């Protein structure tokens, strides 16, 4: 199966899963949350629904169009930029890095933070200047 077909099918499944979670409305339905049932079952369902919601978010993200790809450059304002887009604290960033464990390149996703200079959260060791990155057409909620 090619990547385009896989993304299309994943997107359809995510929509179906989203509809299911809306119907369940588990966290907002007092009858479901106060059921006299095994608390283990209730907690397991809550956890499962949270993982489903995270899966939906990840599927929706990878289905977003890549609108720019290139090399980060530190600009005159001290921010790192890809074209006209400046990354600032909490900006989502997708970046290509070498994984020493796998001994190959991987795409990663994180956010930009600032502590005297900008860095990628959980990847502080990666130099931003010259890093290969890409941007997706993110809706405002990201």
C-alpha cells in the first residue's frame, strides 16, 4: 500500500473513531462516570479513550499538507526561520535528525522553547541553525 492510500484510510478511520468518542461522551456523561461498576473497568476505559483521542490527533496531524521544507537559519531578530516563517516558543516543529541507536535519519516532531536561545523540547542537543525542517498547514488549535 502506498503512503497516500495509507493516509487516506487512516484519515477515514480517525473520523470514525472521533464519531464514536463523541457518541460515548464518556467524560461528560455523569451516568457513565457514576456507574456502579468495577472501578478498574471504568479507569481502563478512560485510559483507552484517551489513547484513542491521541491516535486521532496524530493521524490528523500526519494527514496535514506539508507546506514548506528546508533549512533553518537564525535571522537578524535572533529567531530561527524557514523562509518567512519564524519559530518562537511553543511553535510546532518537524525536523530531520540522526538517531545513533538506529544509525539512520528520522523525522521528529516537537515544539520550540527558549532558554537564552531557542531549542527543540526534548532535543536540546540539536543545533537549530542549519537543521532540515518542514512545516505543515496547521490549524489554529495546534
